[in-house]
C-alpha cells in the first residue's frame, strides 16, 4: 500500500518536474513493473535524468530477465543521443552477460565521450580482468593510480594483472599496497 501511494505521488511529481522521473522509474522497478519503468525512462534524457538512469538501469540489469529490456533502452539511447553514461549502461549489461569484447568496445566509446572518467576507467579495467585481458587492465588502471587511491580490491586485481603479464616486481608492489590499504581500511572501521 505504501509503495502504491509513493508511486502515485512520484508519477504526479514526475509529470511536473522531469528531475523526478528516475525516482518514479525506481519505484516502478521496486514494485516489479520493469516495462513501465523503462517506458518512463524513455520519456526524458536530461542530464539529471541520465545520472539516476545509470543506477536504475544497472538495478534492472541485475535481473537477467530484465537485462534485455535495459539493453534495448540503452541501445536506443546510444543511437539517439550518445552520452557516456548511456554507453556505460550498455557496457555494464554486456559485462553482466559475459559479452566482454562488446562491453570493452562500449567502455572505449564511453571513455571517448568522457575521457579520464575514474568510474569508467575502473569499470573497464574490471571487465578486462574478467576477460583475462591483463594488458588492458593495466592500461585502464594506470591513469587512475596517478589521480586517485585505488580501492584495495582493484589494486589487488592490478597486482594479479602485473603478474599475468610477467611484471613480478610491479605485481609485488601493487599487492603490497593493496594489503596495506586493506589493513588500514579494516583498522578505520
């Protein structure tokens, strides 16, 4: 009952304030109305909308039966108005479906639209790791190492990638930094 009331309110507000459209879609998703959610998302492509859509689309894609619906939405979005976030949604869906080559192509496209984006670089690196493309892992993560602290889990994968390409010394360094950062995180908690 409360979800229904929230849904009615979300729809009403979404009709007058486009920034509320993604939240309307998320409520529809939570109440099991995937197709309706995608119909709502198809209505508007403002920047605010795209940020929340990225999250919404991944939530839908986590259910493999809904992944096809999200893929269709993302493919339309890529054709109609190329935006790094929509291309990343498509890449994420392909990654979930273990279509690694297609996913990496779409991450590359997203990175051309939004060069140096840390979230895109990390996602592309992790996808490349799952595809056992260790050279690509290092290519995507190297700029991140210069601009941010990598999460210990990501640094650990970087160490594994170094080891896979025969760079033992770099692997030891990355794995050591991952362990140190992991211990520091555990200590902070």
